[in-house]
């Protein structure tokens, strides 16, 4: 599930939801809603997450299990 993947990526970096919300310039509650699947993740946030974690958007969306960005 996409929401589990963004949680796992965040936890792998030892970040809190509050930390990531600050990085993404949103509230902790909005970010929490992304992780819980209660709110769709906007395209601009997906792009920012991809760049921040240096993984492909396909990886975040679970289209691929390969985190590397294809060039």
C-alpha cells in the first residue's frame, strides 16, 4: 500500500511525521492523513517525497519495487 511505503521511508530516516510535515510545508495532521490513506497525496507532494528520499515516484506508488530513479 502506498501509505505504508511513505511511512516506511520516513521511519527508515528516523523522522517523525512532524519532521516530514515541516519539510513538506504542511501540517502534521495533513501528513498523517497521507500515511493513513485518509487523504490522496497531491502530485507536487509526491514529487517532493521522491526527491527527498531519492526514489522514483513509481516506487512510492508501488508500481515498482525498484527504488532507483530510471534515467
